[in-house]
């Protein structure tokens, strides 16, 4: 699997549970918020402000539609409004959303090549992708006096033509890595993720160093500034501006920061991080306040951490609970919470009138292209009604990739629990064609339940454990997320997908 490196924990469970619960409590307060602001895998965020509105996108990796555009009025509560990529264009990492002369551009890498889409407004309609002809990742745009530049991982920079849709000069190296202290336990130097800003006569460049995953202290935000958009750059005396101090912290591998201001002149930075003990959730999105120093640098205020209760960016805003991906499938369009693995084929599915019908694809889970939705939280429950035609295999999964998924299956052999390595130890109810399936994630220990039409709930004999389903073990920079699939022949029909942000074992 393509990896970022190829291109260029012991906090007590009780303390973690209290931190998670306090977020929900503080959601009722109009004064403070708690991280994460988006639970589950939403890494490499790229926010901008347009008047009183905020828009953002993030990496979509192997899922389509891709590059979701999110909207917020307060920087802490976000809702998806559209997708910039309507179909699958390859693995998408670290996009960069920006505005130039009242037009909007979204630069992104897909399978290691830089591309761009553009639109009159962040809510679209976005153009088809344009290949810029550069093999790189992590683009970042900046302009000065009509000249436009595109930075990328490895300290490289190319000049763009005036339309921003083609390259004027090939990439050249303009930045060497900041020297990470030798005492730091890190994954790699990995100079990545350039994010640029012009402010008070200076151009600021944020980069990530230390590696995106690996040891808890690996990732970081490093800052530099220059009087010109194309350098030369001097490093901040406050580097690393953001960094996980200890593997005992709640938020691990903090990094990849981009600044955004509010209409009132306050400044904040989005960062992502793995949660201690819950790397299966991927890199979750956090927001940190930023203060400017008298000598023109910025830093995180003293005493503020990603796990602190932080004053809300917009006065009077109240943090709401994390998004609920439940779906009754009454809408004629598939909801933006859903994404297909490695494809988006509108001819394969239909939705509306309370049902999602998915045509079978491939011979098994390995090549069926699952339909998934990311979620956050230490514990949660998902449930769906599943009906299959002859020859179809289906089920409700917790999915990392086609080789690593656990769940409860419904196919011609009956109902059975799938261990993450693909083993199905036992089957019941051979010949069943319809059942309500429930998966309960209790702090990464998983139980499976099913109910045949007109009968009571039953629990499978087998349960599983998923804490090893994360990037440090499997690669891919992915997360574990609920999913459904249809393989073999015929079709599967799904009804009433339900989500609870806690353990909900059937009574």
C-alpha cells in the first residue's frame, strides 16, 4: 500500500473516559469547547474563512466521493455541504483549500501526483481535476504581487502560471528541515505539509516534521517566515510550535497545522492527532488558539494544551455533540457521511423510500468496494437491517481495509461473525435472507448481535478485539469505520442504519 514515508501509552483508562465524557458536558457551555472538534479520521485539515463563514476540507484517502467541503460559523461545529471530487481519482492526501482573487482553488495529491480543482464558491460546483504534472504530495498555495507559488513536501516549490492551473517553473528546493533535537523520539525527519499565510508584512510557512505516526512524540508543527512568498525562510524561535510532549499525553503525534482567523481578529490553528489508546479512530481534528508575539511570531498560549477546556472562537457559540451518521435512506441522494472504497459508481446503488439497494461487486470483501462512514468515540453501536438476494454475501462491518475487517455476515451459509483476519468460526441459520445486524464497539472489544424477522435478539458466540487495527501496525494511514458491503451475485438491500455514541446491547 502507498505510504507517506515511501514518498519523500500509558494514560489510565479512567482518565481517558473522564476526558471523553467531559467533552459532552462542555458541549452545553457557551464559553468553552473540548477537542476533538471532529471525531474520527479527518486528518490534514485545510480551513479558510470567507467573510463570517468558515470552510474546510481534509484528506479523503481511498474513499469517494472525495474531498468533502465542510461549513461552520464558529470553527467548532462543522457540517459537510458538498464533495469536490465526485468520483474516485486515487488515494488523496493533504489537500489545500484557498481563495485567490475571489475564486477558490483546491490543490491535492492523488496517487502521488499534484492536481487542482477550482470553483466560484467553496460549495461548488467544482471543476474536473487538472493534472499539474508534478510527482509530489502536500501542496500549499501562496501569492505575492501577481506571482503564484505552490509549495510541497520535501521543501520543494514551483511557480504557477497566473491562472493557477498550470506550472510555470519546475519544483526546486527552497527549505531545509528544521533541525529536530537529537533527544526527540521520532519516526523520520519527513519535511511535509506546507501551509502558508501572509500577515502584517510577513509570509509564514508552517510545515510538519517528525513523521505522521510512529512514536507518540514524532509529529510536530514547525514555523518559518520570510518577507517574500518564495523565501528565504528563517525558523521560529518557538519551534516546535505544536508537539506531543510525552507518550502519556492524551493526544499523540500532534501536527499538521494551518492558521485561520475569526472576523473578530482571533487566531486559531487546526491540527490532527491520534488519541492515546484509540489509534483505531485515525487522526482526529483539534483546534488550538494562537497568539502573536511582539516580535511578529506566533505560538500557542502558555498553559494551553489540546486536551484543555478552551474558550470558544466565536462568543456565544456552544459546542454540539459529534455528528450522527444515522440514515433512514429516505433521501434520493446518498448522504455525505458515506464513502465507497476505491470507487464511486452511481449505477451500482439506489436510495430512497427507506431503502439503499447495493448491487453485488466482486467475489468477496476483498474486491467488493465497501460503503463506509467514519465515526468517533471510544464506544459506539451501529445497526442496520440487511436483506440479500440469492448468491449475495453482505454484512455490517468495522472496516480498516479489505484485508482487515471484522463484523457480522449474512450470506448463503447463514449468519456468522468475521474475525479481523477473515476467519469465520461458526454459522447459524443457513438459508436466512434477512436480519437486523448490530455491532457494539465497547472500547475496542466488539460484540455482534442479530435478529431474524419476528424473533428476538441473539448474540454470536464470538467477539473480537481491534486495537491493533491502526496505521502503526497495518500501514495506510486509515481508520476503523462502520461499513456495509455486497459481494457475489444479486444485491443487498439496507434499511434504517442507526448509530448510538455508546454501548447499546439489545435488551
